[in-house]
């Protein structure tokens, strides 16, 4: 079979499902390539992560087209034989490193986030590191809430043992940091650790102070994200920024200087609502 792939969001960040689909079809002897509009395909896979991404608007010459990803809905899932395969990183040669999930699910059920609806309220282990890592120098971890998984200590140890640089792309839940797991976090090779303070009803000042004191990282390596434009006032947003941050706070309008006794750099995250958002 001749298989075509379309990354609807673009190629700025590797699409993990497409890398797994490619690996599966190549394993069974199929030909796989990015879609060429002048070619005919037996099957084309279109994957979209973000609902705000415009759909692929060109005609595709294919016997079958399958759409997937959270940009198209929350119910579409890869079959087990594809979900558990080692990704085809060759699809994105410009992006170095390994990409994957050790856990899925999150107990927080935040109103602005689809993870709990899509993956469940229980953070559970779905893979060991060697299922998507094979010696790459950088690991891009996509887990929504790794520390909420009961096996997270073992998974953190796997990351330490890899000796690779770890990018925890979704950050750590500062509420779940404790005296045990922070010792493992200290041993990980992380260029930057970020947390979030999304809900002003949660007083996280003591947690941020604890993390800052224990990790003792320079300002550029420790960041807190503050969600705005969801269900908070400007005063609540600035309070969270002021109480947890010290240095430059980057916003869509530029840079605001924030001063505080804590040394965590802060980034204001502006939530843009879309009518098509799940």
C-alpha cells in the first residue's frame, strides 16, 4: 500500500501519532511519505492537535482518508499495535531527540484543559522510557501530570539513568512535589523546569518557596506559568505573578518587570478561546 501523511498543524513540532503510524506501516512493508497532491494514495492519514488550526483545504487523491487527533475530536485513538510502537523519528529529521509519554491522564480536571476528558482523571503509566527512547541526547516528555502517577518515582529514575537532557514540556505539578521526588528531580539533566499557578484559589506560595530553596537553580532555569483570560480578574493574575515571580514576565504585549522575594521567572499564558474548542 501507498500511505500518505498530512500534519495539519505544520511541522514546527513533531506529530507523535504520525510518527507511530509511519513506523507501523513501514514495518508491514508499506510505502510511507508526506502527501504530494499530484500523487495517488491507497490511504491518507490527517492529524491535527489544535482545534484552532485551519483544516487542510486541498483535494487529496486517495482511496481512503482518516482524520485523527484532538483537533478533530476526543474519541479517536490509535489502535494498540500502533500506539505502542517505536516512533519513526525520520519523519522529522530537523527535530532531534526522542518524544513520548510515560503517563497519561490527570486528576485536576481543569476547565481550560482537555486532558482529563480525553485521557481520564487517573494519571497512569503507559510506557517505559525505552519504548520511545534509544540513546538520543534529548528527551521531550509530553506527560500531562507525571508526578500524579503512582509509579512516578520509577519513571523519574528511568529518566535519570538515560543521562539525556530532559525537557518536561508540560511541566511539573508543584502541588505534588515532595521531599522524596524532588531529590530525583535534582538529579535529572534539565535545562529548565517550569510549573504553573493557574487557579488563584490555590495558595501556592509556600510550594514555590520550597521548590526554589531545594532546587537552587538560576532564574533562567526555573519558571512559573500564570494562566490569564480564563476565569480570573486582572488583579488575581497580577497577584499570582507578583507573589511567585521575580524577573521578566513575557506577555503577548511585551515584557513587564515584576519584583518579588522569590527567584522564579514567570510567563503569563494568555488563553485564547475559540468557538470550536473542545
